[in-house]
C-alpha cells in the first residue's frame, strides 16, 4: 500500500520453502544492485550461486537487466535555482524457473530530495544515502516480486 505510506518492512518472506538456491546474472556482477539483491536473498536463506552451463537447468535464474535512473527538478527557488529533485530508478529483470518458463518484470522506485546550493558536501552525502536506500528498496521489491512469481496463487 502506498497511499498512506504504510509498508511491510523487514518481514522475511518464505521463498526458501520452494527455492533454496538461485543464480543471479547481471552485466555488472559486483555492482550496487547485485550486492543489495544478493544480501536480501541470503537474509532469506536462499543460496546464491554462479552461472555455468552445467547447472543452468537445475536452478532458477534471476537476470538483472539495465538500471535506468532519471532525476528531474520538482521545485525551484525564487532566484531560479533548483530546490528539490525527484529521482527515479528503474530496473528490468526476469526470472527463469526451470519447469515453468521466463517471467520478465520491472521494478520502479522514486524519491525526492532537497538541493542546498550553499553546502555541496551535504548534497553529495545526502544523495548517496538516498540512492543506497533506493537500491535497498529495489532489492526488497524484487524479493516480493520473486515471492509472487514463485507462489502464483497468492495475490
């Protein structure tokens, strides 16, 4: 639910009842997104293994596609400087389940942040913290999406 800002944070999802190992593929295997996703999977007792041709039909494969980010101004000071920005990060992904097929999906997360032109170092550290939190949210949403794809009877 997003209307009242309520979210089910830090609830462990029982994905591991059906999947105990998953392969995570990405163009950037050591990037921020892969690190956050693997951390969430490991926290949910799902082992992450490397992709190779001998085991690709045995385990589900989570392919993380391109990350697209966009930052737009949403409010402006009277002198014309940007006061507030809205940042959106989109991630394309797909889950391959060996016995069922491929399921493509997209995760979108957006956040607003203020711009203080007089204190540039504060802006940088604030933006870094916001982006880290956004990737954490993407990993959480991705895990919830995996849960819905693996347990299709739950809506």
